[in-house]
C-alpha cells in the first residue's frame, strides 16, 4: 500500500484540494496559512477538530436565520402542559431536537446549509453530508424535521467512530426506524417479520447487493431486529402554535418492543399511551451468515438483536470493507480508482478495525489522495457546490455576525420551499429512496445545470427576494471588501482573484481571454461599472464546465 504512504510536504494547491474535498474550501489567505504547517499535523487537527474554537459559531447559531417572522408564544400540548419557548424575530433556525413545531423541510435544509457554510469544523459537516447520502433517509416519509435533524447530528457526532458502532446507532435512530419500517417489524409468535430494513442495511448500507448474504440471511436478520422501535416522553410531544391540534415529536428514545414496561409519562412511537410495550420481538436463536445467534441476549449492554447487526462487520468484514472503500473513494478521491486502489483502501479499513477517524487520516494524508491526477477528478455535488461558493464569496462568520443586518445568506429563501437543492440534484434531507444519490457525473444533466446556473446568478449578481414585506439579499457580498480587499489594477487581476476564490479546474486561456475582452473591451478602471462586471465574471466562472469540478 505504498500509495497510501503519507505526504511529507504540500503546496498551496494541495491545501486547496484537501480543503475542497475534506470540507468546503479555504480562502487563498487561509490556504496559505495552512500550507505553512506540516501536512500531517494540519490534517490531524482538521479531522479531529482540535484547531477550532466553536464559541463564536455556537453563539451565531442563535441568530443564524436572517429572515424575520412574528413572535411565537408558548403553547401546551394535548398530552399536558408543555412550554414551547417564545421565538423572537429574527429567530434561530429549527435547532436539533427543539422547537419541533416548526416541522418544515425548507427550514431544516436552511439550517444544514448555514452550518456547512459557517462551521469552523468543516470536516464534521462534510462527513455528515457523506453519511447522509449513504444512510439516505427521507423527510417525506419520516414527516418530522426534528427527527431528520437529529439523525444528521448523529452523523456529526459519530461519523468518525467505528463503522459498526455507527451502523448500530443508525439502525436505532428514530428517523431510520420509521423510514424503513422497523417500527412495523413484528416477529412475535407466528408473525412474519418485515424485511425492509434487514434487506437495505446489507444491500445499501454495509455490504452491497448480493455481497456475502442471501435471502435466508435477510429473513433471519429481520427476525433479529423485530420490535426495534422508539418511545417518547410527554414533554417531547409538542403542539404546533398555529394549530394546537397538530402534534409533532422533538426527539425519540430507542426501545425494543418486547412486552417490557415503559417509563411513566412515555408514549409509544405512534403516540399511543401505554405502560408496557407491545410484544413484537422474536425469541430464540437465528442462523445468520452460517452462525447461530441468540437474539434475546443483552450481553455487552447491547439491545436484543444488536449482535446480529454487529455480525455484518465482524463476520463479513472483508465484504463490508470493499463496500465502504468504494463509497469513500468515490466521494473523497476519485471514481476512476483501479482494482488495486480499491483493495488497498479495503485492506486499510480492515487493518484499522473500521475506525473511521484512523482510516480518514491515512487516506487524506496519502500520496494517492494528493496525486495530481485526482485534483479536479470529481464533479462536485450541488449542496457542496453552493455552500463552497457561499464560503468564498460571502462575509466570514466573524464579520457577518457583527453586521447589521447580519451578513448571512438568507438560506431559507435560497432553499426556496425545499426546491432549490432538489432542482440542482440533491433534495437535502429528503432523497427519493433509501439508495440516496449517485455521485460524480450523475450530478449533472441539462436540467440540473440549468438550476446551477440560476443559483450561480443568486450567488454572484446580488439577487434579492422579498418575504413578509422585507427584501433580503440572498447571498450578501461586498465586491470591494469580500472579494477584492485591494483594488485590482487590471481585468486580468480581477480574473486571477476570482479564480483564486472560486477555484475552478483549469479554464482554457482562450476562454478567459474572450470573457475579459467582452467585459472590458477598452481601458480598465476599477469603478462601480467594473465591480458589476466582476460579478458577471464570477457568474461565468461558476457556470463553466470547469466550475463544476473540485
């Protein structure tokens, strides 16, 4: 695995390549500063998040949504008196597990986009986005924004742990339990278990189709996971202030429905009141991957049937490593990997005992990752593409948080009733099915490019939208300070600075020369007209074929 040996030095271009793939880019100044550090030290800190202070980020989150709404007062739920904190305008986005009455996909998407743009720990957001595509779960069936955001937070908090632990955590997650019908899986007595999740956890989430398992294994795993569901406390059952008859959940608590008692003031997953859970879990043993497992054991503090999920990795580790290697390579390195590349990364996964933190440190420090042929070898996904451009063009957090009004993008208007990300190819938090989205060239077609162009216009041309009588800039950016801290002396200097910010793949010199000639056919003067033309040039760069690669 010589290609996985770590680099010992790096250029600014290497730093920018790393930051695009392992985050959402760095400004030229920040890339230069990082390049001065030893790559091993810098990459470890980037992955671990130890180089960042999240205090300002967490404070800014409270006023992250610049779109104002009327004050909402406290309400009570049908289950009893439950206080919902009043939310003043401008209010915070729907936070994970709180204010669940704002059960709105558009708002949830906006929160995720803001976090990706502003979080100094960018790798945490990048990994969450990666896992969201792999463990694709959709709001349209879960029908609860808080549960979807809680799952996304799970990816942030556990996305760099051991893969088998993450697989178990996702299998217990309330959004996933609803999404793939685990809450309906009843194998007690003569009931036939629901196989939906058992099939997909192997086919889509850990092994790949027909990779080491058969239909009998699916049936047996479904039996092991029968009764996997969740409960919720009365306090988490919250009324909608605008319609108190509508209730929604802020969070859920995993529980195996095996006929055992549930805590007082706790409801079953669909809202029913009870003192004991229904008996839905199968009993006895199963035969999974030619091994016998007792699905009622709670050894190691595991839930009943958890040993079956963990056996996917422990028994079929080689198969699982191959599956995971393909996903990591396609997202972080290249889709043009060789069979040997795949085998090397799969061997790394196994030798690292499926520890994602260790795996990612080796992969993202490797000569293979930094090979020049892998620079700009992937089409960037639409969410990452939009967020990275916003990071480069809009004021940084330290500046935006002190401006009045605050200089954050109006993400809730950008996501546009949840349509914008959908139209560009990735309906964030709401994939069509459990197989998620295909990556690389699958991101691009005539329709998604049409909408990327529309987003590029919003990003660069100073577009605004009106909401409740107030007009908001979609992506606030001052050309003379955010883009050009020093006045450019020529049209070429304008182009060079924008390329340094937006970091497209190589654009043919004949193309850039034609752009500059059309925009500045005569003497260059850095005035208001030239600043408008700079916006138009940024638009052209973002819309170019080179602007889709990263």
